[in-house]
C-alpha cells in the first residue's frame, strides 16, 4: 500500500513565496531609505558645523583686529595676546598680502608708495576669513565681503588712515583646535599731508578686490583739508 505525498505547490505555497518576497522588498526599501537619510543627514550636519566654525573664527578675527587697533591707537601699548578658535580650519601667518596705496593729489603718501599689509588668514574649505591691515574680510566662491571696516575716517578737516602691517620671521601654519596669537609693536610711523585736490585709497594688489572696492568708492567723495597716515608694524607669533 503506497502513501500519497501532499504537494507543496498550490495556493498556500504561492502565498508563502509572495510574503517572503514582499518582506525582502520592504526591508530593502527601508534600509535604502535609512542609508539615503543618513548620508543626507551627515552632509547637513557637516555643513552646519563648518558654518558655525566660520562664524566663530570670524568673531575671533574681529576680536584680534580690535586688539591690534589698540596697539595702533595707544603709543604706550606694546603687546597684545588673543586666542583664535580654528575648529577644523587652518590659520596662516605670512608676509605679502594686500598692497595698499594712500595718495594725495595723485602722489603716494608713504615712502614705499604701496604698503604691504602682510597675511593673517583663516581657511576652511572654500571659505577664507582674512585680517587685512585692520579690515576683516570674508571671501569664498561668491566673492569677498568687508565684515569689519579698517580704522579709516574721512571727515571735513583731517582724514585719518590707520593701518596695521604684519611682519613675521617665516610662514606659520596652524591647523585645528585654537591658537594663541601674540602681537608686538616693531615700529610706528605717522605723517600728515595737506590736500589741494584729492585723496584716494587704492588696493594696488589684493586677493579681495570686491571688499576693498567699497572703501575705494567711499573715499572717491572724500574732500578733507589734510590726511594723517599712521602705519603700525607688528610682529605676530603663534
């Protein structure tokens, strides 16, 4: 006597296979969605972190600019120390940088004609925050913006131009964390020149043309009787 085996195929078997396939399909969709959201989420967090680091570095650079302005303003003050937070960015101190010309009636006021301001810059990705002779400039793919005005004023009577020039023994690069910057006055020079016709401030050579153009345009309407140019040369150690 033989026994008949019950077939595994049929409606119940089809339903079992369909349930497994559905489960695998749903699981794949869920895992894929989680992966996409994770990548997008991490990307957004990175962007927010970089933006916050740039804002923090910009505030630190503005605080340092205020300290250097104090060195230029007060003859009895010789040293200042400031802390610049870097996050994951890089701080570079070097010679060179923007060359600025202050001219009266078409003739440069400074003996060296163009004043080389030196380089103090914070870099993170495609963005840069720069201290430029007293100005704080932020530049990136969209161009450069003047975030802090240099110590220059144009009024009736005497126009005042106070610039801070950076000198260093060699290129200095710091990455990550925070860095302490010590500034020491090396030299102060000051001269006053009478104006017959015009006074101008021109960035002869700079990587931040758009930011300096706003100041150049502002001084195009400057009509003082005389100009007082002060240049404070400081050494930066970091």
